[in-house]
C-alpha cells in the first residue's frame, strides 16, 4: 500500500470541513496541534489512529487523503462517474442498510423498466 498522504489534501480537507487546527485537536483529544501541523506540511506521517479519525471528521474518504482518487467522497465519485443524483444515492444506501438482496432489487428494477415501456407504448398509441 502506498504510504503517501498528500499534505495539501489533509489541510484542504480540514479547511473545507470548516475546522481550524485547534478545533481538530480539541475534538480528537489525542492529536497535538504541532503534530497535525507537521502532517499537513509533510514533515510527519500521520499514525493509524489519526488516519482512522480524520476522514470521518472531515467527511472525506481515506482514498482521497491517500491520493488514490480525486473525489473527496465516494458519493462524489458515484455522482460523476455513474451519473446518479443525491436522491438515487440515498435510495441505494437505504437498500443497503435494509440488507435488500441484490436479486430482489434487480427484479424490482426490471419491473420498473417494463412498466416504463408499457407507459411509453400507451402514450405513443394516443
């Protein structure tokens, strides 16, 4: 695994989330301001505990902080690559949280497609 965190991404994610370095240190209770500053400038590598904590606080993915992708969140990736809107993403998350089986979801989508075809056919006939 790459052990490279882009220091600018740490700083950008913190600022974008609306936190000062002091805020992050106060909220975490275990990160010192000096250590956070060193991580953001590239002088120090953040430890596992910090790498586990910061993405949740900043609401970004660890992949983003590790420069594995250019999307701050997985939702941003889904929106841009799969062309889904916020409502579609929320529906999919709800299905996942309710542990809906993929086969059931597939059947549901196929039924929607059929209904849409029937509707389009009926409208065309008018």
